[in-house]
């Protein structure tokens, strides 16, 4: 009888242990903390924001934009020292609000993590100008110059100095409207460059695999800042140096293989240390 009771007790203890491991409560020391305890992150002049802080080593943290936002989540792994740096690039709106939390599961994919998320706002830097805005400013400047050139100085007989009569210029064609597919391709491209450190060539191949049209792919690549690809090349170079113990020449070859340009590779190799 006692033997049976002991077996039942062991089974109950085992069940309780399994239940406790299936829902891991984050301890006080492992709570996510943002450097400076700030609630607003300002992107830099290049359009990048850094969410830096400390959390449980070996886990993954994620910034999730609110459900009414079109922006994609950004993630980062917590290093052995308990530090993380999530790079965000949200420039479609003046600000993006969301929550910082642990990932849905540990990196092993088993234990759920329970933790109250932190509310954060990513604000756009007023000095940052996106590629769309640069194109718009350039287009407006061209229209202004065209208008001033056609006006000229009129003579008393109503003709311009060139001797031609008053003429009307054809209206400048309006800028094509961005399609939903182009917007989605751009968001995917930014996600891949920020979270997977892909080159432009790598992103192109990935978007082709996902069956985006060539027009949407080209739009996406045209509107990703080149500095982002240089940063990705640097991140890859550091990883290969520190984790794969590659030589500088081998790192160059690997970056070339992954589709980074010679300028981006040179930038990476110059700043790797």
C-alpha cells in the first residue's frame, strides 16, 4: 500500500515540475530594462532607432508595433552579458507606438515566458528625409525651375526674349502612386536587412521566391538606404570574425558570395575592429 502511495506522490511531483517548466515566470533580475528607463526612442538622422537594454541572457526580445500599425516587429537576441540592441527603422509615420516583450517562446521553442511588456514610442527624427521625400523634393525643384525658365522676360509685343510668342508648357506628369504590393515588398526588404543582415542581392532573391513582381522588388530595393546594407555587411563581417574565426580574406570572399557590393565590403572591413 505504502509503495503505491509513494508512486502516486512521485507522479504528482513530476506533473507539477512539468507544469512549472511550461510556464516560466521571469524573475526580478531577468526583467527587461531599457537603458535610461526611457519610454520614447528618437531615431537618428539616418532614420535608425536603437532600443538598448538588459534582459535574461540567451533569450529573445521583440518590439511589436500596435495592431493599427503597418510596421513589422523587430527582434534581437540577448547576449551572454544580458544586453540587447533592437534596431528599428520606422519612417512612414511621425511615430510608431508598440510594446517591448520577450519572444513568444524561448529560442529552444519550448518554455513560454510570462512578462508584462513595456510600452514604447519610436519617434521619427525631424532631420531624417526618406527616399520618397527626396524624390518629391527633387521633382518639385525641377518643376519650379521649368516654370521659371518658360516665363522669361516679355518684350512690348508680347513675345519672350527668344522671339517666340507666349507658349504654354505641358504639365509635369504626376508621380505614380505606390501600390500595396510595392509597400509590402519594401517592408519585407527592410525587415530582412535589419533582422537577417541580407544584401540587396539576397533580398532580391528572397522576394522573388515570395513571388513579388519585379516592379515591386525594384521599388523596394530603390527605397532601402544604402547605409543599411553597409551596416548589414559590417554585422556579418563581425559575426564571421568572432564566431567563425574567419580570416579577413575569407570574410571578403563570403561577403562577395552573399551579394554585397565592393563598397559595402570595404566599409565592413574598415570598421570591423
